[in-house]
């Protein structure tokens, strides 16, 4: 039977100032802003999407920027580090680039025979770049970073938990993940075991619960092909005791949500229909796009949102 879950769809974080958020992810990291819309559950807040050229599933990091929000804290029950995949030969480029923009970063770390650099964005969001030769995807090259150095999409994510048994059971019995390996207390899982589907669990049995606010991940979304496969996984989860939401229409995908046993909010999102349904591919992310139900309130919504611009040319 074909897998219902095929990896990571997107990861969504809470951010602070929206302009600083755009500048960091499009300017410093060189991602494309593929959609500028609103948080459907809080229409006076942006929902910004950053990814590859088309915002393909497995490449999209999204944010809810609340200007003036206090900083959150990393802890248990959270996704603490989002890992992006970079070409193996680009490690020195990224070390130099982060230094150029005065972003403190770790020295290269070794993990499962690959090199990793770790740092935080302007809000304290945990980010890793993992240099590898296993990723055949093409990153966004229409900005200021060439193809030989561009971020290709997600590599994976780290869940910081007090215990792993129930989360491991969820991943491996109900979500098509398999245990891959353990190294220095880091437990790795994947669907195909490739960049874009990796989930690591790091245990902190006596750790303090994380506090969600600016600089922390709100949820991680996993990929499923379409509405039919989404309903199948929803049924499996409900039948095994998980409290799963009804299907929610997010315009660019359909979503269901539930909490995994360690407390992290999981989403299952459809690959269809994608981000080009309401904008030309050449102009993704340029205009504020609203769901149909919000169009009548466009003037009111726009008046409450901070004015933002793309300043990619300010970052060489």
C-alpha cells in the first residue's frame, strides 16, 4: 500500500516584526517569499510563506509575525530546530555569509556523518543548515544566492521531548515513518530517509516546558497527497485515540491538526492545490492574497497590517 505520509510539508513559526522576518528569510537565507496572506484564524496578522521557486511541499517555512511579541523560550514539548538542506560544497559559503551579517553560528558539527551549522534568526528561532550530497532538489536561484549554494528545502526537524516511546509509536505505526538510527541520544526517523522527511527526537527528561511566542515553532505539517489520503490518515488517527480536527481549507492546501503525545502540534496537509492557484508563478508573494471570505473586509484588514517590502537587493 502506498504511504499516506511522505515527509514534511511545511513548518510554521511565530515571529516578531514582519519586515525583519521578510528581510532575514529572503535576504540572508535567500528563500523566495511565495505567498503573502493572513493568518486565517487571526486576520489582523500576516501569514508569510518562504520556500523554493514554487513553494513546493518540503521547502516552505511559514511565519505568523506578531510585531512586538515577547520572545519565547526553547524547551520540551517543542520543535526546537528547523534544519534546511544545503549542498555539501556550500558549507564555507554559509559560514562566511552568516558572519558577514553578524549572525553568531556554531562551528561545524558532525552528525550522522554530515556537517551541521547551528544558529538563530533575529527572533531566536533555532535553525540548522545540513550540508549533504543526497538532495537532488533545486533551490530558489531567482534571488541573491546562486544554485551551487542555495538552500534546497527542509532537511528535517528536531523534536525536544521528555520521552519518545509514544511519539515513536505514532510516527512508525500510524504515519509511515521508520526508525533510521541513534547517535549521541538523537533518534532519527524518516519515510524514505532523505532530506525533506527527517524527524529527530532529542530527549530532555528533566527539561523545562518550552514557552511558545516569537522565535518558536507553532506547528509542523506533514505531507499527504490529496484530500482522499488525508481522510484516510484522519480516520487512522481518530481510531487510535488522537483528537483530530475537522478538515480546514487553507486555500493552498487542506489541513487537519492534532497534538502528538509529547505536546508538539502536528498538521497533515495536502500537496494539492499549491501556491499558484491565485497568482502567476512569476509573481508569487508580491500581492496580499486573501481567502474569499475575507475579501469584503480587505480595506479594513490592509489598514491593520504593517506595510512591508522585499529588500532582497540589499543583501548580496
